[in-house]
């Protein structure tokens, strides 16, 4: 039978591990939010939703959508800035 001191030490260890897991979980959630923001920013949201529904991502659709993005410095996708 463990002593009270051993149990308290185990509780401390588990609390520390729980804190580390919560930090990792929060970092993962932040990364997911950043990814979603990026997907919305580059107008890939519709493709993302379709991929989630069909469980299939067509790379050609993504390439086409990215190629249609306009350069922020001009209105042409084939300028020297792109």
C-alpha cells in the first residue's frame, strides 16, 4: 500500500503531466485556427468543405484555386510579383 507522501507525489506528477498536455492541446488548437484562417484567406474554404464531406481532396482543384489568386500588387496573376 502506497504511503500518503507517495500518493501526493504521484498526484503532483499527474498534475504536471496534465498541464503539459493542456499546453500541447492549446497549441494544436491555435495551429488549427491558423490553418482555418489561411484556408479562408486564400479562398479555399469551399474546396475544404467539399473534401471534408466527400473525404476526397482533388489536388487539381486546389492548384486551380491557387492559380486564380490575384497578386496583391496588381490585378494580373502572371505578373513579375507573382
